[in-house]
C-alpha cells in the first residue's frame, strides 16, 4: 500500500493476563509504525462477554502502559461494533459473496460425515439456492468461498503461502443468533480502522487465507500480512508455566525494567547485526518487518538478565530508589522518608551486580534495618574479646574521619589494618555483621558510606556494647 500511511494495530482479547507473545507483537507493531511515520492503534476484542471483564481490559492497558507502548488514538472495542459487522454481512449477501445456510443440526452432521468420507470440506446445499426459496427457520450466514484455485497470503515474514481453495470451507460469518464471528469482525474492524499492515502471531496464518477471501468478497483492499514466529522456552518447547514467567505482569513483578523488556523483546525474532543493546530511537530507526526471521525465537534468561542489568546501571538513582522502595513496601519493610537519602546512597553502590530490581532490593535491605541489629550466631562467634577491642579502636578512628566516602573509607580501613599489623580478614567479617547483621551488603567502605557516619558508628556501638 505505497500510497497510504502505515497503520498498525494490536488486538488482544481481555480474557486473562497479557502474554509475553502479545507484548512482543505489540512492540513490533509499535516499532514499525514509528519507523514509517505511521500510526499504532489498539483494539480490544471483547466479544467473549463472559470472560471479557473490565478488570481484564485494565490488565491489557496496564501492560501496555508499563511497556511504554502508547497508541495514537483511543482504543476501539470490538463488541460495540456488532451492528457494523452485520452491515458488512448484508453487503456480502448483496454481492453474492455470502449465503444463508438453513441446514438443521441433523443435516449439518450428516454433511460433515459425508465430507469426511469423501475427503472434502463441508458444502452446504444452500450455496446455490435462490434466497426466495428459503424456509422460515433459523439460519447462519456463510462466506461463499471459491471451490477451485489458490488463495495466496503474501506474507512479509513467511513469504508467499498458498492455500488451496478446495480445502477452505464456507466459514460462518453470522451465527443463528445474529452474532458476528471472529474472522468477519476482524476484517471489518481492520478495514474501518484503516489498518494497512496486520502484524500478528503465526498462529493466525490460516485465518489470513479466510480473511483474504472476506476482503475480496467485500471489494476491499487486502492489508499487508506479517505473521510472527512463536516464542519458545529455552528448551525449544512451546512457552509454558514450566518456563517461569509468561505474562507481562510477571516480568514486572520479577524486577525487570520496561526499557529492558522492550530491548530484549525486540531481539526475539529481529535484530540489527550483532547489536544486543540499543535505545528505543535506534530500534525505531533500524526496525523493518521484512527483517523478522521466520523461525521461532527462544526465551533466554541469561540474555534478559544481562540487558536488564545494563539498564539498571543506566537508570536514574531517584527512579531506582522509588522502585526499590515499592518492593520493600510490598515485603512489609517500609522505608520512612528519613531513610530516603540513605537508600539513594546505597543504590549506586550495589546496582552493578543486580540482575533485577529484586536483587537491588535484597542488596539494600541492610540500610532499612532497625537498631539494635540482631546478629547471626556466626557473627557472635566472630566477636571475640580481641576483635571487639580492635573494632572499638576502629570506631574511634572512624569517628574522627573528616571524609566519608568510598575512597576515603577504603584508605582508612587499609591504614587501620596496617596499624594493627593484621589483614582486613581478621576484623572485616565481624565489621560487616555489625553494620548489616545477616543481610547482604556491599564491601565495607560501601556499607559505611551508604549508612553514613552517625548510623555506622551507632551500629558499631550497639554491637560492641556489653549488652550485645
């Protein structure tokens, strides 16, 4: 469609969580629209009224917001367009591209058995009966598919895929209760929304043949098709619960940043040379749907963790502190406002080794612990009289320190060890326990820096007091 601006869409069904495959499909649609200067739209396919709840709809919108994929127009809700779908069926009937099928349930079952025996698709006897000969009983409306030749789906990912028309049955467009079916509704909605490129999972490839026939029956231009390969687990099997997370919300809960997910999902089936990490701007500039590979992509946790670590290291400290605070709050370990500066000091000292935000939260628990700390048994065993005395001398030295940052404190600890004529290993483990208890913490200078001088000395005093 060279003379029309590109319009892409994502069309999820609100019947559960937003799957990672849907998220990648949304991303590819968004990238292609941005790459071409077109529009990216969202349609909620909520025709399953029993399962399509308001809560499920919000799950979709929340997933899209978290991923940072903003549509260019308000969402379209498919269920609200039933009258328009029936109008399109009337047009198909008027054009002779559809017919009313009055077969009873018993007649349909008999035809199915005959079709199976003959190795052909179901063919209704009502295909060629004039409408004025119709009986007064319920009917469905079927597409009048051609019986010979091929239907070609010119797919930007798969290449040309041919379907023999003799194998395509006359699919139902309108049920006997007047409700439209999926394939009809999708065609009408995509046409009315101006969708030029249908980019979706390759589990819809068979639908593309049927939908092509509906477009042709209505005399409408067929969109450009692009069917994406599925995402498999690391073992090459179809993604399932045994492969850990499947839903976007789970990746959020597991501590992955949305920009890391965008970067990683873009690499699942598409790439730009050997580039593993790239910005949204670079992805938009480079992305073309014809570069998507046709083989299934594999979820690789090690790569995802590597990319997430990169974005954690690049993120603003204040934002990370907000995200980590929310995790602490969810774990019933709230961070009062007074501890916000301490948390912000701790984050840059521990984030280099954090694969996820959960790791980052684990590594900052030590700054939120209430005094006096409960020391583990191993630490109590390390606090011999000799070590207590040595740490007391270190505390006196630290109290006199005029600079309180990692380089200065590393120098203080080394100088103290030299003055005591011992290695840092003689007192370091006990010092770490005094500062962090059983919690994870950065190196000694990092822990002291994060806690600040007053809190560090207070924790040392608590641990070394006779009551401890």
